[in-house]
């Protein structure tokens, strides 16, 4: 989600110098019942291809990737997980919504 950026010194001739990075702590993953995920189907900015997008995940990138892996394997399609959203290839909104409910995630209202 965030890129590491060096703080203070940008260049040093000292071979033993170690850069300090300003890192933002990742948010702790909420329980599935507390998550409010939104599932939508998009074609905009995707080269004309249809994609199902799951937004609103609050948690670590490892947990987001694990959720994406589960959804992709159950749907039998490809996809990706980045920037707090899961992108599944194809128009699978109903199937993804059913799978998320089965995993304990609640409806967004």
C-alpha cells in the first residue's frame, strides 16, 4: 500500500551507512463480521474487460492476499489484490457475494 521512503539523508559515501525509513504501521485485520465489503462489477480502465471488484477491506496485505487467493480459487479465475481491493476477472458478483457471506463477511449497507 505505501512505499518506503528514506528519511533524512538521501545519499552517503559511508559504506556502513543504513538508511532510516518512515514506515506507516499496517492496520490490524478486523473480524469478518465487522468488515463492510462492497462488491461491484467494472469495465472502466480495464481495457474493455469485465472485472468484479471487492473494496473496503481493513487489514494487513497478507490477509488481503489470502482473501483474494480464496476467492480466485473458488471462482476458478485469475485476479489480483492491491491497494485494499481484490480484483477478480469476469462478472462474478453474485458468486463472490455468496462466497464472502459463507466466509462470515457481512453485507454492506
